C-alpha cells in the first residue's frame, strides 16, 4: 500500500464512509424487523442505500488496479460484479423477490460482513488496527460468506421464472446468441465455483494475517 499521506487519508475516508453506510443499512433492517415483526421488509428498509454503496464499491476495483491497495484487480472485480449484478439487475428489477426471507438473510449477512471489513481497512490505513478486529475480519467470514452465498443463489433461482416470463433485458441481449435467462442459468452454475476460489483465498490470507497480527500483538504486550 502506498505510504502517501494523501492516499492514506483518502482510503481512510472511503472505508469510513462505507462502514458507516453499511451500519446504517443494518440498523434500518433491524428497525424494520422490530417495527413490523417480520424480516420481509429488509429490502424496502435498506435496499436503496445498499445498492448505492455496492455500486460505489467499484472504486475498490480501481484501487487495486492502480496499486494503492495490495488486493490486485481481479478479485475485487469478481466480488463487485457478482454482488452488483445481484442487487441491481435481479433484486432491483424483480419485485417478487424483494420480500423474500432469503433476501433479508443475504442483506443482513452482507451488512455484518462489511461492518467488520471496512472498519478493519479504515484503521489499518492509519496503522492502528487492534488484534481483535483483525481476528474478527479473518474469522467472521467463515460463517458470514456462505450464508450470503446460499441466499444469493436461492434468490437468483427464484427470479428465473420472472426473467423468462418478462424476457428481461431482451433489447440488450438481442446482440448475443443467448438470452438473459440463459445467462442467469450460467451464472447460477458458475457462481459457486468462482465464490469458492475467493473463499479459499481468504483462508490463505487468514493464516498469514492472523500470524503477523498475533506476533505484533505479543510484541506490544511485552513492551
């Protein structure tokens, strides 16, 4: 990561904004649940803000591409495109899936994951990340990410009949030898394998990051 004070300040501000927005989204979902005694209102409560912040996260692809973060270009692109396609092209366009309990579970999983990930990135930018937050960042994903994956797959599957019935995005896909319905089936088949690659990569990062963080934590305790 670049040592430029400007870059560090920018990255801190970006991650702080994302962390705040995902926290607001999570609290909006909880408030909706407490008010209406049902989880089916999660999208109406926080869907717009989540959609905006997920779209803005394309900046993370740019960050990796220009080298101001060590994540590289491909992994952020895969994560961003998968989630953005899900929340904008599917959930945002098919109202019948917006009140699904599985969508609520997915959005809660996203919020919790980002409420850990972005604060970790933010404080890492200024070199003050506590060990417990690093541990949470590289442990919480073990349960959070599979929960989100299952929800995404079930929502995509539930959306298939509506995509076919309405011939969704027919104009855009008219230049291709296949429809969006066929494309979505392909995504459903390929998505778990792409997700597994990223998931296993996080386990590799977990071993490395926790090892370094624990060593640093032990050294600070001895000082």
